[in-house]
């Protein structure tokens, strides 16, 4: 076989491999868009699939949570009231009627929750940071992979959070979310379903399993959530009051 024939076969082989890769990519659903809680505004839409998280709490974990609730009960203080995001898994499961936006690329999916402007970055493959470079936080570190048409997200590097209303956890918690499209609602909107499993041997006697559904918002937009601005305006008013002058 001549050199030309070898080159031709190489080019054809590369083209077939590229085509196969494109076909595989085409099978991956695109979750890009704005999504709101399925069922109506103000409805969290999260349902337990094994047992209520509170029934799985270990005694020592329950004691810590009860002490925390007693501490903040007098003032009603919450992390959100101090411009602190909910953190995982509450940021994904709750947020009342606030929507979320998904921006999807092959190497990274970005999720922006309107509530508290919380942002999650889900990395794929080589886009992931080395374990030693992953910084713990309220939303942890999330890495993703595709299993057919299901997006699987694994989150670790979480910090201890006893302030989450229904899903408090320790810094040993790990969370697995499985995202898939679940048909359409009566309005013809796509439904996105997440099946979440949180494992925390420090807080719970068994994994906590919950399911959450969203409905797509056609041409939707996420609005600013300016918690710090409100706190700054309140602080300016306090300063003006102490100085006996009107707010500039």
C-alpha cells in the first residue's frame, strides 16, 4: 500500500472517530436553561424516598441541632439573614419559589441559584482540581460524569452545617445527585428530576434520600439577589441615626 493510501485510511479513521464522538455527545441531554420548582411557586418540591432525615439522626447529632435551634430561637436569626448561602444539599432542595439557572458545557456545568446568588461548579474529567487543591465550603466540591442520559454529580469537601433546616450534616458528608429529564408537565414544560443521596456516618444512621423536580421556564431569567446591599443600607441608616443626621 502506498503512502497516500495510508494517509487516506488515517484520515478516514479519524473522521469516523470524530463522528462517533459527536454521536455520543448528541445523546447527552442539554439541561441549559432556567428551572423553577415543579408544582408552583413557593413549593420546595423535595420529597423523601426512604425516611424523613430527622428520623435518621443519631442522638449526638440531634442534641447539637437542638442546641443550635434553641440558641437562635430568640432572635430568629438564619444564615441567609446574614447573607450566607444555604449550602448543599439545602441550596438544591429548597430555595422556596426561587429558580435556578444551568449553564452546560462539555467540561463544566455551572448552576446558579437565584436565592443568595449561590453558584455551584460541577467539573468533568481533567477539568477537576487535584484532591489537595479542593477547598472545603458550604457547597463543597462537585465532580460530574454521564451515565447514559443521566448526569451523576458527587459532592464532598463540605463543612459542618447544623444550620440547615432539614438536612444538617457534618464535614464527613458526601452527596450524590442523579439528574435526568422526567417528561413534561401539563403546560408542556420539560421536567428535570434529581435523586439525591446524602451519606453522613457522623450524623445519620442510614443515607438520606430525597427527590426534587423542576419545570423549565421558557426564555427565563434569574434576577439579582442583593442581600449585602440591604445590610449596607441598614448600616448607613444606623450611622446616620447615631450622628443625628439624615441618610445622605
